[in-house]
C-alpha cells in the first residue's frame, strides 16, 4: 500500500462513479478532494459527507481549461495536502455514426476524455516524482478496449487514454509512480443524461444509419436495465490504490470482462456477428 498522508483528487466527482468513489474512499479513511466544473454541483455530495463526518472537500476545477490549472492544483495542495492519488474520472460520451461527427464535436470529446487527463497528469507528476511515490488512476471503459457502433468518438478518446497510460506506466515505474487503468462496463450513473448526440445525426449524413440507430437504441435501452451500482467501480479503485502491487488494468462488471475477452479469444466472424447484433435485428 502507498502511504496515505496525501489526498485523493477525483475529477468529475459531482455524480456517478466519481461521487461514489469519493464517498467510498472517504468512508475508508482516505482524505478526498472532489472536483467538479461547477462547485454548486457538489452541494449534495458535500452535505452527505459532512452529515456522515467524512473527509471530503469540494473544489471547483474546470478540467477542460488550461488557464489557472496549475494555480488551482497548488491551492489544493496548500489547503488539503499533496496529491497522492489522481483519479481522472471526468468524461462523457459523444454519440453518433462517425460520418455525422463534426470536427468541433470530436475535438471537444478528446479534450475532456483525453487532453484534460493528460494535462492533469503532467501537473501532478513533478510532486509525485519528487516524493518517489504516487498513483494515477485513469477511468477508461470497456470501450477503451473494443469499438462498438455509433461510439466512435468516445471509443477513440478512451483508446487514446489507454495508449497514453501504457507508455506512462513504463516511464513512471522506475520513479515510483503507479499507473492504473479502470475499465467499467455498464453502470447506473448520469452518463446517459450527459451524453451528447452528434448534431448532424438527423441530417442526410445520418440517413443511411437511421434504421440501425433505431435498433441500437432499443437494444441499448434493454441493456441499460442491467446497469449496476457505481459503488462497484469505487470498490475496485479502492482495492487497486491500496494494493502493494496493483495490476495495470481492472475490468469492472461482466460486460467489460466478456467484451474484452470475447474480442481477444473469439474467432473474428463470431465476434463480428455478436457486435453486429447490436445494430441489426
Ligand atoms: N457509467 C458507465 O457505465 C461507464 C462505463 C464505462 C466508463 N465510464 C466512465 O466513467 C467516468 C465517469 O462517468 P459516469 O458514468 O460516472 O458519468 P456521470 O455521472 O455523467 O459523471 C461524469 C462526470 O464527468 C464530468 N463531465 C461530464 N461531461 C463533462 C464535460 N463535457 N467536461 C468536463 N467534465 C465533464 C462531470 O463532472 P462535473 O460536472 O462534476 O465536472 C460528470 O459528473 C467517465 O470517464 C466515463 O467515460 C462510465
């Protein structure tokens, strides 16, 4: 286990996996700094934490912006203690066939799910390397390992995050900083409400996919009923960060384990037909 004198900084902590992880870690004695783009969105988490006497401090941090980021992180370290664990959790999905994705929509997707995480990592590393220890947890997805239809933007952003993490873990290993990638399957969070749909989906560019989009939508609605409590992801993050020798990748949930395993072990044609069922009746 790493020392526990520093804080755990979690981005996108106002809801879903971030919120669950903040409470779960704090319940187990970790001091948590819960970050959100808007302080107001943390009100509910902060009041629950204070009612239960849990060490969770809310901070406003816009992960999408570079301006003022290093000052914000310095202020966190000065007020709450050094950042020992960074959980890059903030993220959303951009939905739509690749043909309908506008460049600015794609850039925004990469900005939040990839560049923001890379930026935060760069900012926290000097202190972690200086201390010779620290942990970076990147919340990826099963879609960081396999591509599914109409999620090309999201999948690309998570593949990028996985690639960055792979290189980073080798670079940081001799310096005492661990890199962990968490790959959730399907969890009950605000993810679907926060999902952005490509503006051109209803345009001519979206026309060839319309029937498949409808089939995908109804299958996905049914699939969503199986979504699990995000505390499961929180438990895995807790286990990983307190482990003396954490694994590099943690799949959470059956969909994630089966998805990754299926893509690796099934014959190509069987795998294609299984994924194809998501878009064809
Ligand atoms: N739910 C799932 O089934 C699932 C599966 C695999 C992976 N994941 C990943 O898990 C992480 C957490 O997602 P969640 O499921 O807990 O969803 P969520 O409830 O929507 O929480 C995501 C958080 O990310 C932040 N966020 C959303 N859009 C953003 C944007 N455009 N710019 C900056 N921050 C933004 C928000 O935090 P603030 O508003 O507080 O800043 C939001 O609370 C994400 O990285 C997601 O890709 C989720």
